[in-house]
């Protein structure tokens, strides 16, 4: 086989063009750190041309080092400084063709939001939280968003924190073709032993780009408190008033007290249709006065710096940019957007994962309770 290939190669029958086996990866680094960009090609006899921001890289002695180990092409930048940020492109050539790939090098920024730290204080506050109205024994949160955004995983993460062990009772998907969650399902956190928390989380079927996924009317009905736990969503048809799961006269305790839009940080660009559906739902929630927030999941998939050390999340320019993008696309202010990381491949619990989630949860609990207070006062006026 190898001989045949060699003969073909020599007489030019099969032209071995350069191809990338792996491509350059974006780097977000601290100023002064060494940066290594590398990728692997299918061939070793290739001409490599490195460019920075569209111009041929002028190698500075002691700063840049170009290397090739068989099919691995490497650029090392020693102690990266201000001028080293930018887009780096490697073009590999031979007489049969050329191929390019690029990656950006950026610096971490000054911490612009404090990374929450006091886990046990937040846990205690939430565990002993008392709602402002005795008729509303639990604050209700509805999690909606694109399929595979991490809605079910958020619930599992919250349950894991309060029960001190990994939780997978809210089934999370392994792939994201169609929504894995099909029912309107309520989840609570805490247990008999650890103490039940006065919060309920509703997991719903994901929104899809076309006519699939959960019907927007169903989410709006759920916000108003018309849908009972256990209802099975039908993408082509919203719940009918005759359904046994339809609550015709919902009380304040049946309603949703805070809408949580879940967005996967690494997939914001794929959400065009979903965004218009989310905006429609948000408009309705605004008319009802329901507070709305965004939980941005999968931060580790969107940013290497954050993946390597979650405590540096608020130093990541990429995460900050994604939060701005999310804020612009959904029309939600930045202070209502919470980047979080869910448990997904870890086996033990992690303080940084817990702290980020707990801070987001503390905020939404307060805002949900404010909403209950406003509604209770309005009700009193009517009576
Ligand atoms: N790396 C990483 N993966 C995550 C995170 N959150 C969720 N995932 C993974 O993303 C996939 C989808 O997560 P789910 O929680 O099932 O998403 P969902 O929004 O409930 O999906 P549907 O019910 O199908 O609409 C699963 O494979 C999760 O393990 C995260 O913060 N980081
Ligand atoms: Mg789900």
C-alpha cells in the first residue's frame, strides 16, 4: 500500500495537499506568560508561513521561536507582552496546494466582578430562607432556553450543592439533537436529612430553531401558573384549557416568580430563531412583572482560561464579551446575567462551581421574593 502511494506520489497521480489534523487553539493568557501555538498536519515536507494580524510575522530573537517536530508545527512566544495580542495564522504549503488556520491570543483582564467566595454563608442563608408571604411556601423558577443549553444540569448542580453529593436525578442529555426533557417537571433542593429549601425549579423541554421544541405559548401559560407538574409538552400544539393539567384559576403560589433563560456560552451564535422565541417569552414576562435573568452555562467550553481555573472567570475577556453579546441579543442588563458552570464530568464537588451557582441562586431568590411581595401587596389593595 505504502509502495503504491509512493509510486503515485512520484508520478503525481495522487497530489498530497496539506491538511490539518489538529488546528491552532485560541489562547487567553496572563501578561508575561509564555504562549505556545501548535497544530498538526498530514505531511512533514511543507513550507510553513506564520502571520500576525494578516502580516508576515517578523520573528524577534529571544521572543519568537518557530519549530517543527515531524508533522507538528509550533510557534512559541516568550513572555507575551501588549503587542503580542492578535490573530495568528499558519499557512502550510507545498506545490499541490496550501491550507491555513488561525487562532487569537488575548490577555486576561482586571477582575471586573468579584468571584464569590463564602460558600457556607450562602448555603446557610439559602437553607434558612423564609419567603415574604406565608401563602407562597416556595419560590418558583422556570428554566427555559435552547435544547441542550444545560437547563437540567443547572438543577442537578443546585441539588448537588445542597445535598453534598453529585446529583443526576434531572436527566441531562448526552447529545443535543432534540430536547431530552419532555415533561413539565418540578424539582426541589435539599432533603429530609439536610433540610428542604423553599424553592422549586421547573425544567421544561428545550426551544428549537424551527417549529420543534416546546411551544412558546406553553411557557407563557406556565409563567402565569396555568400548567400543572407532569404535563407532557407537544411541540405542535400548546396545552388546551380542557387538559387535566390545566389550572384555570392559578393562585400566586402556582405562578412562576422568576424566569431563568439558559444560554450555552459556546453556542450563542447558533441561536438565531431561538432568540426571537426567547424575546417573545421575555416580553410576556415583562408585562407580568416577572423578574428575568440569564444563566450562561458551559463557560468552560467557551474559554480555556476559565476551563483551566474557574476562579479566574471574571478575568476572562472572552466570557465578558460573551456576556455582552448575550445582553445585546436578549436585551437583558449585564447585572442580570450570571455565568455558571455545571457539574458534568466531575466526580466530586468543587468550591468554585458551587460559589458561582450559589451567588446566582441567591440573587434570583431575592428578586423572586421581591416579585411575590409586589403581587401580594397588589392583591391586598384589591381585597
Ligand atoms: N462542559 C460543560 N458541559 C455542560 C455544562 N452544562 C451542561 N453541560 C452538558 O451539556 C449537555 C446538555 O445539558 P442538559 O442539562 O441536558 O441540557 P438541557 O438544556 O436540559 O437539554 P434539553 O432537555 O435536551 O433541552 C449535557 O451533555 C451536559 O453534560 C457545563 O457547564 N459545562
Ligand atoms: Mg433537559
